[in-house]
């Protein structure tokens, strides 16, 4: 995707929400709860379109997708059976880079995307370099059998040990591997945006 040069701290303060999940942004919001700019100015009242756009940007930036990637994923979700907003969130969660992040093998989705892109991760025993690959139940995600890579991921797992692994995934820290037990459902996906507003945004 095209690199977003905006500082993540500013993005978090703009939304007033830690969309990245990193604890340092929780501390930042406590210190600087106002949006970037004039600290005396309150948050600008938004139009309905502005609210819809805001919710879309929250998800897009949180998962690190370009506008084209995000819109393509939305229309894929819309073509599926079920609730479009739920389908969209479940597809986002099932991206390989997100799964690597959720397993604790990376501190951020950006770092997880880099691990996948650089060939450090295998899917069902085969090297894969496509962060957007969609995982399925019974898929096995492992670290390539290289000592520097294993040492790096072992340290990342230790650093991220306090972050819970979602119930649809399991992790073996000794073997440096994880497994997709089932597809995620809406109730186990953290809420960082109102997905119905995103559906309305694309339905105009």
C-alpha cells in the first residue's frame, strides 16, 4: 500500500481513540486528549458524511490498507451472504498480516506485514509473501526455520505476552506457530469503528 506519512500519534489524537492497540497511544491520549492543532479548540461538529468517512478511515488506517484495497474488501464483503459490516470485519481479521499480529508475533500490523512480505512466515508449511492472504480454519502459521528469524519472533512473543490471543486462534510459543481454529465471528472482534456507518458511506 502507499505509505501513510502522517504520524500515528496524530492519527490517534485526531480520532480520540487508540485504533492501533499499542499501549503507548493510550498513554499519549491521557497526556494529550485534544485533537492536533489549537488545544483550546473543541472537536469540530461533523456532518453525517464526515462521520461515515471518519469511521471508514479508522478501520482503513488501523489495518493498514490503501483506499483501493479497502474498497475492494468492502465489495467482496457485500457480495457474501450475511451482514455486510460483519463480513467486512471478519475479512479484515482473516488477513494473514493481522493474524500474525493477533498471535503476538509482531508488535503492530505494520511489523506483521513486513514479516510476511520479507518471507519470514509460512502458511501450512509453505513460504508466503502476501500479507493480504486470507486464512481459513485449520491453517497453520509458522516462523521459517532460520535462527535469526526465530530469535526475533521469540523475543516479540515475549514482549507481547500480555496481549491476549483471540479465541479463534491458538498459539504455541515453544514451536513458534499458531493455528486458525475457526473463522472469527463479530462478537470476538474488538470494536474500533461503527461498521454500519461504513456500509452507508459506500452505499451512497
